[in-house]
C-alpha cells in the first residue's frame, strides 16, 4: 500500500479510511521502517510535498516489529541509518514520535528513531492503541505554558485630582496549549494604580450674610451686611465670587421712634402740653430716672426739681405739671 503525501485526494478523512478498508488484510511480512523515514524526508517535509516553513513539523512513526534489512544488504544497520537521517529531520525542525505496538518491539530501535526517550510510546497491541492516544498527543506537541501580553493602560479615572488607572493583560503570549499552564502563577491579569492629575479648579462661594449693628440706636438708620468668598475659597485659577454679587450691602434699619421725637410728635399732635406729652416722652426713661434718684437717696423734692429741669431743657414749651404724680409712680416701683 503506497500513499503519496502530496496527493490531496487522501487528505480527506473519509477517502483515506475507504482506501485503508479496501486494502488486503495481510500484507507482505516486511517492516521497512527505513523506507518510511526516507519517504518522509524526501517527499513529505519538502516544499513540493506541502511543507510550510512557518508551521511546526511533527512525524509519528508506528511500527510493530524490528526493521527489516534491505535485500542484498546484510550489513545494513538500522540504528546507524536512523541516527544519520535524524540529523536531516532536525535540520527541517521535525519532531519525531516513535510508537511501538506489540511484543516484538525493540526499545533501542524506537529510541534510535525518536532520538529522545520522552518521545517514545509503547502499546501492548493494536487493540490498546486508542487507549494511548492522549499519551501520543501529549508527546506529539509539547505543552506550551501561557504567557502574558504587555500591560494595556487605561486613562486616569478622573480629569483632575486623585484617581486610579487600570492595567490589563491577557494570557495570549502565547496562549496555553497541549495541557500547558495558564498564567495564574505569573501574577494577576489586572491591577490598579493611583494617578494624580492637576488639582481640580474650584469656583469660590459666599458664606452666609453677617450683619453689623444698626447705625442708630433709635429711629431709622442703616446696617451693613457682609459675606466672604470662603465657602469654598476659589482655587487653581478658578472664579472669584465677583459674579455672584457684592460682598457687602447696606440695608435700612428701623430701631423704633426715638424718645425725644416721640415726645415732640405727641406734642404737635395736640395730645396736650401738660402731662400727656411728658408721659409719652418715655416711661422707660422716667423709670430709670426714678430708680437712680431713689438709689441716690435724694430727697423727693430735690429729685422732683431735677426732673422738671431736665424736661424743660428738652421741651421748653411744656409746662411741667406740679406735682409730678406720674414720675413718682415709677419712684414708688423703683427698687
């Protein structure tokens, strides 16, 4: 049975199986492993035979007995032949796996084919061959451990201030294959690191208004309200509070009618020049005066005269009644 490796007809699995099924069950009892190796070297691993230089080359030799010597060459030494042809396969970067089937296998012969003990597989018989397929596969292609790609870096999570960057890498350089390890032992596939961008600009903001006392103690005046641009203060070149309005303003303030004005207004309104105007002048003032007079231990007559004088200095047009009964209402209540 002869197959031509460059014949695309038998690259189809079904056609290959049909070809094998139609072959006679019993072939000539020769094991010409040497011819198989020569055919592989001269026809298979060549450009004409479909060899691709950028792809890995693998050859699996199945044999069930000792190699048969060529007719007429009793001095043929298969091991020496295999050793020489192995150099050609090494130059072509061919990985050779030797599979021996059955009891008639010589280990040294398999080793001379594979050139490496780790690429030798022995099987009890053809019926057990399927049980060893995974073993053959593992030796056919070396396990490739995964490796990480370079880190890819994200943008900082913020455009100003403190943030984080994310770094990612994938287990694709190379990806694990043929039972090779993944990248879990090589460290994480993701990490984050801090990143510090320029400080964020902050517009200024005003505090609440604080107010000063009224400019007068009675009557109509003004008071000043102030606020500062510290809530928050502007930073990193951003806006001050000027666009938010003034930092100070003056507002009207009414402390109520002044005592003297109250007396004058009552007098002008015709409430009587005698007692009512003076009474309206200030109960509070008279009360304080009475309290002061009593605490000073002034005689009542002296205090009365002082009160009359004080009132007439302010309102000369008022005739102060005598006696000052209203004043001494406060005198009696004073402590």
